[in-house]
């Protein structure tokens, strides 16, 4: 599934931040700001691509 370059950068960073938190790490203020600014982008991405990610 092709993803636009800018969206791909956001997705990768959000996944990295998610893994960091799930491993017990704390986010810096800059990371929290990035997360909060891009949460709606991620929600829309997963809503739009629900079928693709159901089996992942």
C-alpha cells in the first residue's frame, strides 16, 4: 500500500513514539507536541485503511 512521503514520516515517528511508551519510556516535550499535533492524522489514516490493517 503506497503512502505519501510526508505521511510515511509521520507514521514512522508515531510508531517509534508508541514503541517507546510501551517499553516504559517517557516522551520529551517535543515528542508529546509531535504526538498531539499528529494524532488526528493517524486516526484518519487507520480509519481510511481499516481493511488493510485488520489482519496485521
